[in-house]
C-alpha cells in the first residue's frame, strides 16, 4: 500500500469516522512516517467509513479489529497491519505497522479514568487499587480482549507520565496535518 501511495501520490484515499478520530490520526502518522501523500475522506460514522472501503469508494481504513474481523474472515477485506506495538491476540498472523518497516509506529485507542485535581490522594489510591483488581478479573479481561482491547492497568503516576508523552506527540501531528474538527 505504501509503495502504491508513492507511485500514485494523492490518489489513494482512506476513510475514517471523522476528523480527529484515532483512524484519521493513524493514517496521518503513517503519511508522516512513510512520507506519502494520501487523501482523507471523513465519514459521519464508523459504519459509513467501513462501507466506503467495502464498496471501493475509498482505498483503506484504520479501524478496530473486532469491527472488521467478520469482513476479514469472509475475505471481503484484507488485514494489512495492526497499529499496536505488539500483534493482536485476535489476529496473531497480522504484522504490526512497525514490523512492516515503520519502527516506533503505535496508535492505541485508550481509555482512562480522571478525577478533579483536588481529589484526595487516599481516594485516588483506593480507586486505582479497585480498578487494578477489576482489570485483572478473568471474565473482564476476556471480554475486553474480545472487544479488541488489550487490558492494561496504569497507576496514577504511570498514567500521568503516559499522558505527558502522548499529548504533545498527537498535538504536533494534528498541527502538522492541518487537521480540524468539523
């Protein structure tokens, strides 16, 4: 796909569920790292963006594995790569983007629990301990994996450090791409 994008600058298109979504930013990161020119086609929703690829209106999409797995299994779509640093348990035979020649490429949709700055430290510690226990429950872990999530607990300090790295990284990419929310 990258080779084709280099051979035909600006002719490949990718869909997303809208400007600023993780799928849009994943493609922008690939464009930046691979130094390729592709056109973004934002849709109003994820299902519409997927339909755009299925009908051939757009060339490809970055989207969640569970949402596309049925189309991959039936041969309607082909999984090219996973955006995480490690391969997914759901499609272990699909390489990561980093393995495909772009070391350091990682795009994760992540969720975190935040509290007001004034929240007492003992309460934050208690919430953190409870969340860590919940994330480790086998039935919760299994369900999260089925949904395409790789369950991982971060302490409040680890989360603070993670956000401190992620925010400037994505802010810079958004500014460089000229992306804006509609």
